[in-house]
C-alpha cells in the first residue's frame, strides 16, 4: 500500500507531465482538457474542505462556482462594452485583469457562503443537503431570468482576461495559471488540515458534542470552513469562465453541484489528492468514452457503480488501503 | 515554437495544393434530452455529403450533451487539434452564443443549421458567421402575420422565461396587429400547464400563441386538447416537427404552425430529399433534417467555387448561396441570415402518421429585424 | 464554610409527560467529590445534560464559580470552567489519542482560529496534551486511533481531554464503566488525587468506587433527589434503602 | 380574477401535489425504513411511463398500461435493490448518492438506447378524456379529477398498510431498529426488497399517470425527483403524513405562485417586466418555501426531533 503523501505528489506530477507532453507533440487540445480538469479539481478541493473535513455535504456549491463565473463575466462584460457597472450608490469600471477578477470572485462567493452557511447550518444530514440545494436553485433560476447578463443564453467574453506577464490565450500558459492555483489550494488545505482549526473542524465532523465540551462552537468552526470552501470554489468558477470565455446559468445548476461531489467520491473523500484524481479521471472518461459511443453514459454509470461497490474510500482509499474519513 | 509554426504552414501549403481538403467540425446534441434534434441535423447533413459522393470533405462529429461548457471545449478541440476549417451543428441558442463569437474571432467559418440568436444577427454579426436556418424571431413573426390573416383579434401568448422565450413573444407581437389578452412566462422545463390553461379559459382571448420547445410543447398540447378549451392555437414549427408529432398524437390535429420548410414544398430538391432521407433512415425528415441537408449543400457549393484557405473567396462563395435548397429560393441578407418565405402549415394525419400540410404563405421573402444593426 | 464551585437551584426538565428532573438543588464544594447515584432511568443523564448545557431546563438555575450559566450553551460553560466526560464516549474516533487531547488543549487556549500553523509542531499545545495523557497513563498509545482503543482506554481519554481544559469543576458520567476491576482501582486512585485540583461531580454505578471516593452522595430516583449526605448517612438512610439500595443492591 | 378561476387553480395545485405525493411517498418510505438516499427514484418514474407507453401502444388498453407500469417499475426496483442497493445499506450516505446517481445514468441512456431519442406517445383513455362541469360552473378535465381520486386512494391505502397490517408494523419497527426487527424473526432483506419494490411501483404509477398528459421522454424523472426531495424534506424525512402535507404545500405553492406572483408585481411594475420578475420568483418559490421551513424547523414539519 502506498502512503498518501506519495499519491498526492505523483498525481500532481502526472498532472503537470501530461500537458507538457502535449505541448511537445503539439496537441493543444489535451492541454485544454488538462486545464478543465485542473479547474474542476480546484472547485472540488474547495468543496472537499467543507465535505471531507467538515462533514458538510453541500449540494449547492454550484452557487459559488456560478458566482465566481459571473463575477468574471460581469466585470469583463463591462470592460469589453466600456460601460461602467452601475450599483446605484456608485459605479465600478469593468476590468479584464485576472487578479482583480479573482479577488472579486473570492469576496463575492465568500460573502454568499457566509449567508448560506449561516442559515443552512441550522440543519444537519439530508436536510443540510437539501437546503443547500435550495439556495443553489434560487441562484440558478435567478440567473436564467436575469436578462441584463444574457439570461439562459449566458455571456460571451470574446478575449480571455489578462494576467501580468503572461499571454493567457496560449493554452499552456493558462494551464500554468490554473495549475498553480490548484497547487496553492492544495497546499492551503494541507496546512489547514494540520492547523488547530483543522483539528477542531475534523473533530466537529465526528462529534459536535466533543468539540463543544472543550469550549469550541462547532457551528462557528463549520461556518468558517464553509466560507473558505465557498471562496475556493468561487475562484475556480472565475477560472472556468475564463477557460470557456463564457458564463451561463448552467454553472449554477444542481447537476454541477452533484458532479463536484461525485469527483470527490471517485477520488476519495477528505483526501488531498481525492478531487484531483477524481477530476482527472472524470474528464478523461468523458472525453474517451464520449468518443467511443453515443451511449457512453451507460458505461460511465457502470464504472461509477464499480468504484462505489469495490473501491470504498475512492481511488485514494483503494491505493492506500485505508477507508478514509466517514461522512 | 517557430518550427511548429513553420511545419503548420508547410502542411497548409501541401493541403491546398492537393485536392482542396475541407475539414468540418460538427458539434451537436447527440445524447440526453434534446438529442433528437441533433441527430436529425447530423443525419440530414451527412445525407447531403454522401449524395455528393465527395471525399474531399471530412466531417468530425462530437456530442455537446446540450452543455455550453462542453460545446466550448469541443470547439477548442476542433480548432486546436483537428484544425477544422468550418464549424457547424449547434442546436441551441445558448450553446451557439458560447461557441460562435470565439470561433469566428479565430478566423473559422461557422454555418448555423438551427440556432439564430438575435445578438449574432445584429450588433454581434460576423462576416464568417452564416445562418442557414432562420433568425430566432422569424417563425414567431410569421405566426403573428398568419394570425392577422386568419382574422384573430385577441391573442393569449405564452413562452418559457428565458431569452429565446422573450424573443418569441416579441417576434409575435412585432407582426400581430390585434390585442394581447395576456402574456405569460412559464418556467423553463415546466411539464404541467393546467394553471396556464385555466387562465386561457378565463381570458376571453380568441386565439392562443405558444412557444414551448421539446417536451414542454408535448405536455401543453396534450393537456390543452383535454381541457375542453377550443380556441385556435398557433405555434412555431418546433413543437410540430416530425419527431415530436407522434408523441403528441391526435391532440395536435388541426393546429396551424409556421415553418420555412415542409415536406410537401414543391421543388425537385425537396422531393428528392424527402424520398432519399426516408430510404436512408426509415423515418420522415423533420425541419431540422432539412436544415442540416441545406447546410451541407451550401458548404459543398462553396467548396466547389473557392478554396477554403482563401477566406475572402470562400466567404464570397458562401454568400452567393449558389445551391438548390429544399425550401426553394434561398438567399442571404446583409447580415448573412436567410431571406426566405415562411409558410403556415397544418397538422394532419396520413394513415398512421401525423405530419404537416402546407396551407399557404405566411411571410414572403422575409428577412429579420436586426439586419440594420449589423455592421460588417 | 467555602462557597460552592458548582451549584444548581430548582432544576426541572420534562420530556412530554415524563418528569426527567424535578426541582434538583445540589452543590459541589472545593476539594470534594460529590457522587450522584440512582437506578437506571432515574434522570442522572438528564441532570448531566442540564448541568453541562446540552439540555435547557424548564425551570431553575445553574451557577459555576459564582456566575449564572443557565442561559449558556455547552461550549460557553466549558469556557467558564466546566470539564465534562461522557457516559458513551464522544471522542473523535478517527483521530489519534494525541489528536483528541490536542483538541482539548486547543479549546482551552482558544486557538481554533489559527488556520495555518501545524498544531503538532506547537510545543506548548503538545506539552499540555501529553501531560494530561501521561497522567491517565495513555502516553504510550498516543498515536493509536481512538477507534482501536479498548472501552476502558476511551474512558481514560475522556478524562484526559477534560484535564487539558484545567477546569474549575469536573462533571463525570460513569468514568468507571467498562474498566474492569483492575482499571477501576487505578481510576479510583487517580480521581482521589484529582479532587485537590478541582472538585468532581461524579455520576457512577460502581458502588465500591462511589463509597471509596465520595465525600458526599446524592441519591436520585424518578427525577427527584431523595437524599444527600455523607457515605455513612446514605448507607444508614431508610428512605434510600427502600427506594434504591434495598431493591437494587 | 374570478373566484371560479382561483378555485380551479387550487384544484390544479392539489392535483399536482397529489402526483408529487406518489413520488415522495416511496422516497420517504425507502429513506425511513432503510436510511437510503435513492436518487434513482426518478428513473423508476421514467420506467413506469415508458412501460405504460409501450404497452398502450401494443394493446391499446390504458388499464394494461397501468398494470405494466406498476409491474415494470416494481421489477426494476426489486432488481436494483438486490443487485446494487443491498450492498449499500451500511455504506456512507455519500456512497449511496454516487451509486444511485450511476443508476440514473444507466437507466436514462439505457432507455434511450432501447426506445430511441424521440418522446413516446401515451394518451388519456377515451372514457376519461374531456372536461366535466363541476358545481359552480367550473369546467375541469375529467382525467385530472381521476388523478386526484387515485392519489387520495393511494394515500389512504398507504396509511392503512402502515397502520393496520402486519407488514406495516414490521416497516415501522424497521424504521426504529434494524436489529430488533431481525430479532423478531422477520427476514429483513426480504422486507427491504419488498419496501423498495413498493416505493418503485408508486413511482412507476405516477410516471404512467402523468405520462398520459405530459411527454414520455428520457430525463423526465429528474425534475420530479428534485421536487419529491423538496416535498419529503419539508414534511420531515420518513413521515408519510409529512410527505402528504409537504406534497400539497409544494403543489399549491408552485401552481398558485406561478399565477399570482406576476399579478402581484403588475400592481407596481409595467406588465412585461412584472410577468418576468413574477415568473422568476415563482420558479424559486418552492425552494424559498423549503428553506423557510427548514430554517424554522430544521427537521421538517413532521420530522423526528433531536
């Protein structure tokens, strides 16, 4: 059996090697696929902090993904149409600068996560799953009928936003940005998990009473984790929008929330490498099976079933021989 | 980097000196809900390619699952890896909005076999974007015009609450001269229309216009037919195409709908198309199939006239639209959207099969409302 | 006479028609072990819940070190100085022994907002945790996952986590359960020394331990306190004999 | 707006709610007894509709179609329980979510493989078609009245089953304590298969009944599934009574919200914007309802406390 640390490092090395190989043999689309996987992995890393460490099964994380996406879409839309965004009290100029967009995405989704978390954490278990779903759906329907930014048609941004010193239109450079963001998030999660906060949060998932008994509020721990989680998923949303140069309400859909959960389960709940392996595998399957047959969903379903039935703890669980945290 | 570029240039030279190879990327919906439309477009398109007997047109087909992000990803793949010259196939407006601006900005041609969102016809038009089907408002405008000729004076209109729905009702109102009894936006994907039908019953309208694509339309028509409300219904062809009619059944009989194509439109191309499509696939063609077929024939005509590597010449060849369309006369307006006749047709039963019969012309040589905004 | 550290006044709690606790008034003085005994279903667990803040009383007050804590939740009562152990172990079962003790140290020092520095590298916190583990004799199994501990070891760990809090008063729910004769003896000896640090409110079934340890004993039956006194007084009480010891022991 | 119209809309809301109840009852029963989150419940609804459409097409009989729907959904349910679900009772909720999601993929694309990509035809039987005139002059479709009747009959049947029969006692015991019921000598795995098949049959029945007035197509189950989850969460998971109340609440909120919210907005906005804003809010209405209920009562209206 393999130690988890090695799995994480090997996964990341593989994640880096494939696009570099693709660059060498001039397969730019493979780089795009790897970028997509990296961004989905980043979103799932965000969710994994809430779900894997804090035990909060959120079926509403698409809300943060979408908010990040629309933060990008709206700012870039106002930049490309040269009309400032009118917020009533004051106006904001649009921008095409990625760092500014990212900060906005993080701030907006963190704020939303704080509000949603505050209300949702009154509930637990399946009720928590469903109330987060409800908030996600509210955003979804709002985005569909909000004509100013395209409604269901979404918003197209014609040129990818810029990052100082890089040409983001070159696939490998944009991949580099996303990969660094993913590594940073993983490093953050690793430190977080080992910190006093991570210790307390992990204990709160297992026994709220225990945490309360040592004088800590499980709700407050979970709320902070939910905010951090939402912020990371929001950042991923902004990157995803930039990858596609397009945002639409599908980023808010419950199917996307479900997909993020599934990525994590495939890889391994609460494991550092879990979302990364899950996303890579999912994107690869989608691409490869989709090319084989129109009915590839059947085969995808069968593969997922096999993973649940025979690889408890996901791929990482299978490799390390340990079931991992119980949610 | 330099060597790669050079290699690409050499490859391009080689390709153009050989028989003018054209690579076409088709992104369409082949799985999940709405797959029927994509399959029809694909089948119509491939039928035309097959009939042309050419081997210099290569078509790469991919399934977008009706998800915008997948469509964008596939477009990237076709442009970056497959190095296609022409893209086509997208069914849904929101997917087209995601793909088309970026693709044309990268110098690719896009031929739309179905979606025609208004931004791409107006301010966002592009010299490399050609719509072979219709601008989204067209069939609704024709329905408004038909309602005038049918003598309706007070319409109850409804559509789902999303951009295409708003466009639909706007399009109808643009041509309809009577009163609007009520204007209703339903939920996207709604399946139960009892509440709306009750409102129709109470509204005092003399006609109903609805735009509810796919399963929504099936549900509405079945429930409407059973409700005992007997106001005449008008709709665009989307809820009455060949794939859907069998699922609606007798509930659709007699409903008038507007379409730029029908299988009984009298011209040799169309007759041959209907016959060969049935022979090839064992089912009647739908308007989506006819659009796919026309798109392929437009492409073939342009490939015959110009080399795709000479973008300006190829664009001119496309603009000329020098091909025999299943709709009869076909020409592009200044914004590369069709100027075409739109018909009113009625749902009839032929033996066991439900299908449409052309009643007459609803709008003659109709362009669209956005052409003036297009600057190119 | 010294002020009590912990006291309840007229605590009552009903679940529907069932009066699980009615008018409970007791106190815990510095340096003493005050045992609460009673048959199953007497309401002892309800009493612990009311004192530790997991249950809200219908009536009555709880005071800790002179402060009224009735309206506070369990985490705030812990902050106010209450160290509690559970009857059914409530530990982070997937975590190691050391991690559970560290949690206590983190809670006691209010450091849960530190997001970025590894807790195991913090010498102050680990020392605090290890000291507690050493005192209950769990230092040798510090890297064992809780789920793999015996019942008795879990009890000891519960006590160790409470120790890391350095509380003003302990409330212990059956710390002897599952320990076996030998373990019971060790634990009894340990609790005997612990009373000098902080008084203990001890709910316990093990009568030998109760009679060996307790300075005072309260007897609870059907949600009511029927007697409070020294061990000898309780042994001699006719009421207690009738209601409890007579039938049970 | 006339009283007749309002009354008719209330009937519509009731009918929608009662159909939701058929879905929600199975879902809540399966969760209550086995603790299983079954995302594939919507697929069983679809199976029922497709079986009904296929049999109706072959035989022309709506009664046969309903029988086929019940049988096919129950069989599919039992099969799924025996092959997959049985291995998941002790698994984490998350594993159940992934497995039943996988089942959705298999059912949906499998159905498309067999029946093709176009919707199927299923019609209201001749005897039930057309409107009837109710007291007060309301014209209301006979079929929808029948649906209300069938739904109430099923609700009563379920109440009778759980409250008055031996199997109901076993089901209720199973909700409380898995070991206890096994100790009573009940074959627990048979009981679970039976409950799962019963829930599936109810979903299949709903699919067939609704399929006749809607469109029988792949993917028809998922929107209903989400609403059914909303229903059981509002009602309190595991409670049949809660599911019934929750279903009616959701049905009425959805129907009446869609009608009245745009009218409310027309009072202070211009018509076009009002209908759009109102409709947008109406599509969120059931979710707003659910979150409000959960914020007020974190375990639903009739859920177990604590």
